């Protein structure tokens, strides 16, 4: 008898179970027994609406050397079922029985997430090839689970972006905010204004002479489609009226000047042509991205708008529109562009500066200034929908360990994985309650000033991305950092199989900082 108990314990400790999944499923009931993964897995699907999901699933299994055979419509070992009783958009049920695995959902997105959980279970089963029986009933805490990538400061390219999208999907993140334009380089082809990419795409944060790097419209379309197959919505950001140096280099007629530290930083708000130019750009952008959103930045304009007041066109504008100061001009600019976006049929997103711009239609607001919780408060009180992405702890260009030298800090604060995991606990919110449906979710931002290579980008992203994912998906009551750390052993194996350069203080070969050429910490 004793022998058998010990035997069972050993089997259990080497098999996979729902307790291994990241992000942690919100409901799980363990049952007796194990499902033994066969050498070749057969899959059947009850609903044609779900059958598109199978190729992505089998591709992920193939990547890890598992063969899947698709059977239609006969019953496979893995069965995918449409279940209209599951009404939440991203919810799923995953049932593991000794001879059968069933993934049920009321929507393709839910089904996709059920399959992502299953991919993790299969990969975590390791040598035992066993998955513990049980039922997972799961749905996300937040509808917006985002990651932003800045490809203006440094350009990473299609293969790296797809790798990121794969890992986002496995972690059930669903919004990819793509920061495609900023001062160092313009990274999206606009057919009507080719100089944006012949001239504007030259250079990066490390080398202003670097050859032009950008995405063609064809590449953008392909990446958007690739993301869509993984239930990731891609939201483009075209930053304005600040962070415009690359565009000003290409089309100096729309340059609104800058400051000593940030030369040629803004678009010219006093010229009517600027609004036409930017509207034409947004019209092309709108056609490439099926998302209902376009992000137009709106951040940090005061860093480089001091020359505005010297332009006669701006003086006339101020008089005509009764604008008292440069902040008034900035808000006028935002109102004009918000109007364009509405006419294009999209919804605007802006950084939290837009909250005071008095826009006719509420944009979605990204609260990023952790030192200004009053902006979060004002956004919520004014009825804006909000995404939480404060620098502390959700800017992944901040260091993750005190001893790391490359990357940012803010008055001694940085972004260790524990604090990412802990988000959005009260201590990060400056006393503002987020108990409102207006708060749609959370997002981490990868600003790439100090990310000069893909290796360094990955080092700053992983494993914090998995902590972000659990913070975004799993309900507060089931979050537990030490459980997360244990479950990360499976995810780290997946990172290794995916050739990810992740940081891990506990693994000697993963603990060394992949640094940027400069020490930053400011
Ligand atoms: C920002 O970090 N400037 C949004």
C-alpha cells in the first residue's frame, strides 16, 4: 500500500496539471486520473467557426515535435465543441478525462484560449506525457491585456514581432500597441508621402546614420493578419503633435520646431496643411489596421513646443480661436485630429495628457504618469475609458533588478517582476479607486531607447511579460506570487524552446544582464 502511494505521488509530480498554467486559470477542479498524451494527437471540431483555430494549434504542437492529426467530423482524442451557454467572449472550459480532452467555448477567442492552456499542459507534461484530470472554467479579469512595442527608437523587424506575438498569445495577451513613429525614425510606409520612409526611417537611437528601416504596407498587413489569427488586435500609434522629428526631417514644411534638447520635435499647429497631411496619413493607416482604434500619442508636447509662439501662423491661430497659451494651441491641435479620426470612422486613443484637451468625443486614455494619479482620477471622473500602464511598474524599459545598469529608474523605483505581478494593487494607484467598468485593462510598454538588439529587448520583456499576463487575466483572489514562481518553471522551458533570451536570477546562464551600450538609470 505504501509503495503505491509513493508511486502515485511521483507520477503526479511529473505530470502537468491546471496548476501549472500561466496565467493561472480562474476556476479549476481536479479529478482522479491522468490523460496520457499519445504520440500522435487526433483533433476533431464540432463547429466550422472553430476549425480555423486548429492549424495554429497544430503548428504550436509541431514546433515542439508533437504530431497532430485532424479528424473531421469524427471524434478525436481532443474535441473542440461550440457551447452557446458560455457567453463571455473570451471564456472557455477545458475538461481533461483519462481518454478524452474537451475544449468548449461560445466564441472562437474563448476556444483559442482553451487551446493555449492545452498547449501549456502538453508542453509541461514533459517526459511523463501525463496530464492530470480535471475541469478548468476560465475567463479573463480584464478585457484589455496589452503590450506596447516602440520600434522607432530601435527597429526589430518582422521575425521578432511575430515571435513576440506568439508568446503574447501563449500568455493570453490580446492587444499589441505598435508605436511606429517617433523622433528617431518613422517606421510605416505611407504611399502618399514616400519621404517619410526614404528619409524619415533613417537612423535610430544608437546611430542617427543607420540605414532606413520600416515596415511596408504589405508587411504590416501580414503582421496584422498573423496577430489576428492569434486573437491579438494591433493598434497603431502615430505620435503627434510631439515626437515628430523623423517626420519633420522628411517634410520640413510641417515642422513646428523644438527645443535645445528636443530639436524639430513638433508638427506645426498653425499651418492648415499640417492637418491635411496628418489626416491623409491616418486615412492610409486606418485601412491597414482593422482595429477600431488609432492612437495619436499626444504626450510630452511641452518638451519641444517653445518655438510655436514665434510663428505668425500660430499667433493668428491663437487670436482667431481665442487660445490663451501654448497648452491651448496643443489642445486645439488635438481637437482637430480627434475630429479627423472621427470622420475616418475610428476611435482615438491618447496618452493621459489628452484628458484635459476638452475633446468632443471621449478618447480611450492610457494612464502612464504614475507620478500624476490625479490624471487617472480626472479621466475616471470625466467618464473616460482607461487603460492602466503607469511607468512604475509597467514600463519594461525600467530595470528589473536593482543591480542592473542599463535601463531606467525613477527616484530609486524600478520594475521588478514582483511589482508587475502585484499590479494593479492600490500601492501603484495613488489612492485612486479603479473599481469601475471604465478601467478596461492593463498594458506594459516597451520603450526601446536602451534596447538596441532583439536579445536585449527579450531580456527586458521576459519573464515580466508572464507576470503581466497573470495580472491581467487572473482574479485578485487567486493571485499568489510564490505559486506563480513555481509555475514559471514550465514557462521558462517554453521560453528556452522558443529561443527567448530571458532574465532569471536563479539560472546562472540567464542571470547575466544583457546590457545596452549606455548605462541609463535616471
Ligand atoms: C510616454 O511615456 N511618453 C507615454
